[in-house]
């Protein structure tokens, strides 16, 4: 009777503890976010950035192709003409307004694919939570990288672990 | 065979350039004869002569003359195409300068046969001397009663006007020439089957006869001596009759205009003009720059005649015969030719406008030593996209020399592209800016 | 870049400053003219019958096929320049075999003929199309992303459907000035031009001003104005629409939006009385641009610059957006109900009147009339602003725009057609160009119609009455001395009068506009022209000029028959007989010639309502300012100068407090006369149909009954 009890109850319990005990020896998989962060895959598509040329000029020419390609219709572009006095991008045209409604965005990356100048890129920064709905409308000032190349570095500047 | 001087019998004789001298040498006999003939009888004589258009296409002349309406409801116009711009051709210039009355009489004959009201001689803008000679001849003919109201008391009126072009190769195309006369931009107009033939609706939508200078100059002889007599010349060929003027140039001893009977061989023409200088015969462009180029082997035994030359791989064209010796670089020659067509394209249709420029850009790259593998095939492809696709024949004319040269001298192109320099070692010629 | 002319113009003779007058003569053998006889042709092995002479590019459409085109335009003579439409052509031989032509033929210039065999889908045709597109693209810049045409560009579309996927062109592309301002409206990008000649042909064949031409030749060929003058054609906007690439773009639309950003709706332009059918493009609630919409009866597919580029006021910052009420000396924002209370207090009692202008819908006008008659017990409304006032309304427009095309003779009297009635001008020119109509242009000043008029007659300004009298004398066969007085006053010789009179007959249309009622002795002009029409049997048209004037007249918003007309209303204001005046979308200072009277009236009247969509200089006179919606912001129907009723849909949101006018009147009507209010314009249109005889049973695009029944009135 008691032997049966041993076999049916105690043995499985001990086996379960055994698995737990074995796990203790292994490296843990959780990290203490946000103190630690995981490195993202190279092709992760999260937050959009508008990038600049080395010279500091914007790559975006305000062509609206991203808006045309967007399946969620969450991009709004208004273009204007560069002048020699006030130049934003190399050619004739630049984006005066560039807005993305992040609540609508489905992060498909079609905008990046459609962009003829490689101006809009989706990078690894996934921390997009916010408190107000209106704060999810990302304006051109928010999207535009401050210095050339920032978008590539955007996530790597926070401490990451492998 | 030797030279056979018919049109040029009195060329160079200053007396022949006056109306008295012209009449003394048998001039205006044809006109007097024609005034007594039925209109259709004149056209029949032209038909019997087997005369074909001397401007390049070789279209039977009598069909045009016969094509104007017999029942006259509108004005009829006779137009002479004297816009001789084909590189290598300079026969009309000499005809107008030295035998102007032949042209005046020839056009008057056409005016009688086709019930023409007025004739227009469209002279290339650069031919100032020719225009002056024609002006003088026309004035003399008016004074002597061979032009104007009631010619020779026959009751027939015929006026002759000179229209000077403004230096466009395109205006040598007959419909562009008509546009130019009407004061429009010198661009070709719609042609059959897209629009009626000029013999039905030409200048100002009225029946119009257009012929080359040389064609008109043949008419007096045909009317005077009969079509059958004219047809005895060149009888050895399939379908080419009479004599033809050839403007021989290039590496020959005595460049100039030579009048020969159809059936003469190309080599005989070369001999007449003093043979090759500076080297052996390498290539020949027999009929103006737009006809396909011939190698020395192809020239050998080639007989001059419309069909015969086609058989030999080229065309009689307008008779601008260029002989090139073996020091000539064909690639550079074609580059220079392509430059002409790129500059002279009127710009109306896409294939000619863009194609000629592109061909020139590629050839320019090749002759400057930057040719790339595949350029030869690309050039051939471009020519096939122009040939037959352009609005008028001048697109074809721009494509033929390039395509022809690549076909018969492929190794020259290959060498130039591969080595960046000419196979014969000739340096890049100077080109006027 | 913009605003600077960078062309090298040194090659041009600068001494020449006058624009050369170049006229393309119409030729009899226009390939586009199709006969009625049918011929049998075969297209891709399908046999069909088409009218002889029909162009193959049109014939293939009968089978639902399409031949790609660039230079071909159905309303212009075919030229066959671009070679995009190459097809293989053969002829059926008696033995049933097909003899193919050695070269491909341009489908846009080839007239159909018996036994013709067409192939549009062979390997050769595909190769040729690819070849032509490759040629067109070698020098075409790949700046599609910033090109205003990108997304609606025939070159893009044809390249995707028929073109090569890559280029073999490795040389330098042609570089030419970009964004060169041809005029204040039209921007030219020479790099993008594919030299199809559509713009050049438009100015030669349609607008007739021949201001564009090609310069240079070969690959350097470029469209341009003569001597690089401004492209100041009154129809210049059309070349933007017909350009198959982005070479000619609108300076006003430049970089404003991409085609996929736009919403578009059918609309009728109300800048003049022609009411052209247009596409009204808007984005995010703002008007962006206007393009022509095909309507064979009115504008075919063209627009005039005045309409196409004259719509900016909709987006204007001075739009009236607040209800304003005067409180003592101050003028304060208020509410609709407060304004209504004041208005009802001031207008009740019948000593009130309304003056009407501009672009208001039939529905608004009808309710305004109803409000005054039923609510305010007054009948003093007038929509006419000319010095001489007539009540003949649409009876003075027997000819529709389209019917002018087939007149033998058109006499234009005292109006610059291209300015006042642009579509009538284009039709008159088309009549001359296509059908050989002779046009007689009798105006005080030279104008565009002179270019094609068989006779142009100039007279001393303001002497239209004498000119008409002179023509009448000539018709009566008067002797030379009878002309002495009119000839001296109008500075026209008797012979000139006779030359004009000689051409008038039953197949003649006399065209003039309402603005002729502003000249001295306008009554005599009107009577004289009607007498001429009766004598010769020709038709006499005196077309309305502004917005929906014809609609207002058809609805009876004209004085007379016991009610005061415009002048009488203004005078009544001055002597306090009218105590409350409603200005409905009009500025009397712009419209009425007598400014002193207007000023006195507006200063004297006790209560002034200024209602309109834009705030104006009238605000200082106003007691109440009511903001109302623009035509594009409300549903409504409009009547053009030939009596054609056309309905428009509201597309935009009216700014601020602005309301559709009909709603304002409906609300006031409810507060004064009571009854069931009208809730939408369709209901009102129904009521119009029941209450106004000429509107009964008239549908969209149809002519009003008064116009159809119209004719010469004694």
C-alpha cells in the first residue's frame, strides 16, 4: 500500500524537483528589463526614423510614396519646395510636414520599402508606450534623426545584453 | 564604258547659261514640241523612257506625272526639290549653276503635262550661287516668253518661283519641303496611306508634283528625242534607263561629277574619276551617306542600276559616291556620319530624335577609346528600333549606314572596342564644332 | 530656381517685342474627319465594321482593346510623332491571303479602309513599343518621386505596361532648365519633355493663340513661347492636363500633393456662367486643384485659367467664419439665434429688400425668395447689376454652346468672348476650325477672337447702339447718307456695316453678353439686335455672365412687376423707404457701376445684413454678418447661361460657424412663416420643380424649359 503510494505520488514529485534542480545549474533566460535590455535582431522593424545624409541634409524628399504604400494609411506628408536660402534636402522638394500615427501603424515596413531615397527606416527601438493618444502622432521633428547616422545607433546606445 | 554626257554635254560652257546659247545648242526645242502635243502624250513619252526619280528613291517618274487629276478643280503645283543635302552629293548644285535652263525647261514641260499653274524650286539655303544662276535663267526665260502668261503664244500660263531653304537636311524630304514652302516648321507631314498622296493633296492641299532637279533636267531630252530613244541608254540593266550623275568623292584622283549610262560598273566609275589615291580601295558608299557601305569585294563587279546595286548590297541613292582607301577607319567614318544625322534630325518622331543622338553618343564613346563589349550589338539593336519605325525615311537613312557598316566591317568595330584604337591606326579626325 | 528665367535667349532678336500672329489654317483633308460610309476591317482576327476614315487608334476601342499613345489626342489633328501606337498593318487580298506592309504603321494617323487587317498584339508590335519607350526614357529624368505627374503619368503607365524593365543607356542624360516658369500658372520642366507636341498643337488648334512652338531641332527640340515671352493664354491651364509627362505642371499645384493623396469629386466651376464640368480635387478638407471633366455639351474637356486657377478663395484666410452682430458701436461675435432675432425684428413689416449676386445655388435662391415673400412680406429682390435692366432672362439664349458649332455664321457683338464666356469662345473657334463657320467680331477693343474672325470691326467705345443701328440700316439697304450720324459716332464706315450685314442670315447666331447692358442706350442695343434677328431670321443670344445669374433669373429673382429692381432698391434705401437690406453674397461696389448711389444706400439703410462666404469691405456698414458655405461645401443645383441645370455635391466642411445658405433661409422661414422646414437641398429642388414652371421635370444636365422654348421675344 505504502509502496504504491511511494510509486504513484512521491516519485513524480521528486522527479519534478529534479528537473527544477537541474535548471538551477543553467543560465537564466529572463532579464531584468528595463535595467537590462536584450539585443534586437538586425532586421527588427519597430520605430520609424527619418535619416539624414552625411552632409546633414534630409534624405526625405516628401514624395509621399510611403503614404501611398501604407496599408494602414497612417502616414501624412506635405511637401514644399527647397530654396537656396532654405534648404532641407538636396533636390527641389522636401517634406514640410511628416506625420505617422503610431496607433494605426502595423509595422509592416512597406514605407521603408517604397522609399526611393532610403529616408524612412524602421529600427529596433520598440519602446513606444505612452499615456496620451495624441502623443502617438509622431511629427517630423520626432522622427528626424538629430545627427546623421543616429537611426542606426538608436537602440545600441542603451545597455544591452546578449 | 566611258562617260556619256547628256545633261552635262554643255556643262561648263558659259554660253549655255544664257538663253541664246541654250537655244543655239538645241534648247527649248522640247518645249515647242510639247506645246503641240497632247498632255497625255508627254506623259506617255516619260513612261516610255523608263525615267525614275533621281533624288534617291528611284520611283517611276511617269506615275507621279500621271497621278495629278486630269480634271482640274484646284490649282496644280510643280515643285522641284533642289534641297540637295545628302552628304557626298553635289550634282544638283552643278546642274543649277551650269545648266539652269534644263531645269527651267524641264519644269515647264511638267507644268504643261500636268496643267501646273506655278512651279517652286526649293533650293538649299547654302546654294547661293545656284540660286543666283536660277534667278538669272528664270528672268531670261520670262523675258523671252518661255515663262509667264501665254507661253510662246500657246495660251498656257506657267510661273516659276525660287524658295530658299534655311539649312535643314530634313527639308529635302518632300513633305517637309512642302511644309517649309507653306511657311510651317520644316517637319514631314503624314503620307500615304495616312494621308492622300501629294499628287492629290500636296501644297495647300492642292495637287502637287515633286521631282528632283536631275529628274526634271532629263525631261527636255526625253520629250525632244522621244522616250524610246532615251530608253536605249542603260538597256543592259533590269529596269534603269538613261544616264545618271554621280558625285564622286573620297580618296580618288579626280573627284567631281560624272555622268554615266546605267549599266556601267562601279569600278569603271572609279577609273573615270582617276582611281584610288593613297592606298587600295577598302570601301565605297555609292549613293550618298545614307546607303549601306560596300566592301571592296562587294564593289568588284557591281553594276550601276537600281536593282543591280540592291543585289550588290547597297543602293544608287542620290549618286553621292564616296570611295575610301585602306587607310580609312570605318568606325570613325560612321561616327562622323552619325553625327550628321543626329544634328540634322528634325525632332518630330521619337526613334529618329532620340535614336540618332544615342547612336552618336555610343559611337563617340567608342572612337574615344571607351567602347564596351556589347556596344556593337547595342548599336545594331538601336538601328533596328529606328529603321522602319520613324515618321519619315530620314530615320531609316540614319540607321542604314550604321547597321550596314557593322554588318560588313564587324572586325573593325570589334577591334576598336577591344583595343580603344583604330584597326588602321588613324588618329581621331578633327570635327568642326 | 522658381521665378528666375534661366534660358539663354541671346540668339533671339530682342528688338521684336510684339508676339507674331501665327495662324494655323484648317485644311480640308483632316484625317480625323470620318465619313459615314462603313468599311470592313479586321483587328486581331476579329472582323468589324467601322466608318471609313476612322483612325485605327479609335477603331480598336470598339473591341475593348487599347493602343498606347502619347501624342495622339482625340480633339486634335493626329500627327504621329511619338510612334508609340505602331501596329502591324496588312491588306486582305482577293484570294483571302493577307499582304502585310513591310513597316509597322502609326495607328493614330491611319484611317480605316476596306480590307485592312490590323495586328496590335504581335511580337513585332511589342518589340516596337518597348523600343519607343526605351528611346523616350533615355533622356527622361527619373525624378518621378518628386514629379507632380507621378502617379497619374501616361509615360509611367505605358512604361509599366509596355516598356523595358531596365535601360541600356549608360551615357549622360540631357540636362536642361528645370521648373522654368512659363507663366504665373504654368511651370515647364524641359528635361521631362518627350516632345509629343500636344501643348503646341493645343495652342494652335484649340485655344488658337499659337503661343507655344518648338525651338531647335532633333534631340535639342524644346517647346517654348516665342521669344520667351510669358505664356499668357487664357486657356494655358489645359496644357498641364494634356501633357503626357510632368513637363508642364501647375505652379499652383506644385508639390501640393500626390495623386494618391487626393480625393476627387465631380463639380461645376462657378467662376463664370458657363459652368464647366470639372474634377474638384481636395485633400484633408482643403481644395487642392481643379481639372477638366468631359462634358460634350459644355466644355468638352477644357477649362479656362480664370476657373482653373481662380478657386483659391475657398482656402482663403479671410473666410467669414463667425456670426457677428452690431451692439451699439461695437461689433461682436454672436450666435445664430441672436442674429436671427435681430433680423426678424428688422425685416418684418415689409420695408425690406435683398440684393443677390455670385455663386449661390438655385435652392438657396429659391428659399431666399420664399423667405422674403412669405416671411418678410416683401417682393423686392433683384439679382441683376447692369445699368440697363431687362426681364427677358433665359429667353435670350436660344442657342446652346454645342449648337454654335454648326452655325454658318457667328456674329460676336460687344463682348470679349474669351474673357466673359470662355467656353463659348472655344466653341466658336472650333466651329471655324472644324466646320468653316465664319466669325464676325464686332467689338470696341481688339481681342482673341480677331485671330480667326473673317471680319473684325472696331468702333468707338460705348457706341454699341450706333453700331447696331448701322447694321440695321445696312440690312434695310439704306443709302450712304443715311449712315452719316451712326458712322460718325461709332467711327465705322457704311461699307463696313454693309459687309457685316451681308453675312447675316437664318443660319447665323448673334452672340453678346449681359455686360452689354452696361453701355449707354443699352435698351436700343437690345431692341436693335432683336429687330435684326427678326429681319434676318437669325438667333440672338444675350448670355448671362456671372455664376448662377441665369438660375436667379429663372427663379424670378428679378425686379419689375410691382417690385423694386436693383437701382430702385438702392434709391429706396437712400430715401428710407427700404429700412432693412440683405446683401446675399454680393459686393455692390464691385458689381454696380454707380458707386455713389451704393455708398449712400449702404450708409442710409437702417439695418444691413451682409451674408457671404468671404468677409468683405462691407463689414463696416453691416448690422449683422452671416457666414455662409461656399458652393463646394454644400449640395446644390445651378443653371448655366444656356439654361442647363447641373447639380453639385458638397465635398468640404464649411469653416467655423458657416452654414449653407439654404439652411439659414430655411431656419428663418421656420421662425417667420412656420410650416415644415426643408431639411436638404433635394427637397428644395423638388419644391422648385413644383412651384417654378420652367424647372418642372428638369433633371441633371438638362435644359430648363424656358431655355428650350426660348427664342426671339418681341
